[in-house]
C-alpha cells in the first residue's frame, strides 16, 4: 500500500466545531503542472497556497480528505522553537546555527498567525503555554531553560514556575514546577486546514481529495505521479504525506515513523472550574508526552495515550479518562464526548526530515509533535525554494536525521520496544 488509512476510531471534536468543510473533487484523468504536491495537510496546503499566489500551476492530491491525518487531528499547540530545546541544538550544532534554527521557528510562529489574520481564518487562537515537570529532579532543568532562553536566545517570554505557581495555574498539584511561555499559544487545527485550502483554491491551485498517489518516478527532468485514474506530469514534486507516506517513497519511509496518538474531549467544565484558569495549553516532561488544554467552550482536550503500532486501542475513553484523573482527581468520572486518534510522524532525533529524495522531488515531514507551527512554514519555505531561494529550507535539510534501525522488517518492533521502555521509565 502506498498510503495508510487514518486512524478514525471516533469523530473528533474538531470536526464538529470547524464549521463548513468544503469537499473537493477527486482527480479524474491525467494532467500537467509546474508542481505536484502529494498530501493535503498543513505542509502541502501551505505550499500550494504560496506557490499559487506566486503564479505557479499547482496540483495537490490527497488520498482522503484534507486534514484527515495529523494536521486536522492534533493537539493544537504551537510551542516555541524547534522540537528540541534551543540549548540542545546549541550543544549539537553550535550557538550560531542554534540561533538561526530558533529564529526560523519564531518566524514560523509569526507567519502562522499573520497568515490566519490576513486571510480571515478564525483559528480560535488562545495565548499561553506551560511545560511542566512530572518528576522533581527535572525542575532545575526548567529553571535553567528559562534563564538560557532570555540570556542566549533573546526570548524573554518564558518564566520559571515553582510548585506553588504551577499548581495555581494548572488547578492541580500533580507537577513539581515548570515554565510558562506567554509568547505562544494554541489553535483549532482543522479550522486552519479548511482556511488554508480555501486560500490555495482562491489563488488558483488545483486541489483534489480522494486521490491517492500510487507511484512516483523522476525521469528526463520531469516527475510523474500516478493515481488510480491517470498520471500527473510536473517539473517538481513535494511529498507532504508525513506519517501517511507508507511505501510510496523509500527514503522518507526509512526516516519517518508513524506513531498513533489519541485525544479525548470532555463535556464543558463550566465557568467555575479550577482547571487551567488562565487558558494556557500544557505539555509535560514525559518522553511519552501528555498534552492538554481547554477549548473555546470550556472542554478539556487531553492527549497522551500513544501507541507504536498501527492497530487501534479498543477504548480510547478509558485510557484518556484514567490519565485525566491522575492530574485532576475530581474529573475521574467526567464524561468524554469525543475520542479520536491519528498518526504523528517522528524521526529518531525528533527533528524535522526534509530531503531531496530523487531529482526534483523534496519530501518533508517527521515534525515529531511540533508540526502545527513548523509544517505550515516548511510549506512556505518550499515555495521559496521553487522560486529559487533554498537557503532557509537548507537550515532544516542539513539537520542530522539518521534512518530508523532495523529496516522495514524490524524497525516497527524495535521502536515499539524502545518507546515502551521510555514509557516505563516515565513512571519511575
């Protein structure tokens, strides 16, 4: 199979609150284009919008519906910087390059918000994010991180929280401390997907849903992408399938691993609820991270049950409710109205994967849980590359991303063992 079907154990809260979600036709027949894009998530739709606005003839195909993968089903948190903390990047790449990567991510954040505002996309943006320590020994690291961001990366928006402040801001004494970032926030991701598709279509991009790519060949200076009904011939191609690429292209498959992540939405908690009184989003220090926030209508959106194989859990609600109760005991019997999941694309070092995988074909993905902000911007950087400026995309292309060990046969079971070991370590 060249693509994977999304995990869809239940309808997401996002689908019920995104408003009108236009359907786009399937491609019937063959055609030509300047650029063909495979994948209708944040990266592909952003690239289509920017390319079409610049005058390129763009064809984008999506195997299912736009946003049915990670882009329309994620936690909605923007974050700050790359997936790895800036000081980790400094240790690996040096201060100059770490600052450049951080600056690129800050531009990505600003671009997302400016793009939404300029194109009148209501993404339900809410400010504030907290990262919290689930073990006491991690607290000093969070304190040092806040100091480093201000002194070495000129980012003054992160402040350290001791255990008391953390408990007040979360409405829970479960954590030992952390940091609060007032320079970022969280959004309704499916609204951004729908809005970006509209912008791309209005700019002249040719968008097709229910059109899987069944093969890709680069030959004679052209790229040929086959579909069930014909072939798209283009000068350039962007593979933006991320965790849903399957075996379509072997280099991407070797570097990007799909893992399943699941979210539950509770009933509205009410105006008097002590949960997250400031409205910030939260992520914790577990390797198998837990992430949560309140929606615009006061629901707790809680994610944190990951799987590392492609089978669905039998009951998302039970696992999610159990994790909620660990942090908020008063919610042990809370009603969960929605439970859903999807695949997230990760890489070994949890950094994005961007590579030219064959002549005139660039693949992008592996955002490792930090894709709301970065993937949209990678789409813009790809459009810059087509226009002749590859310098900024090269900052990401040059990241050291090894392939997963074990090849196609053993990489999934090896990852399952490794990540379950990390999940066990999170408990002790």
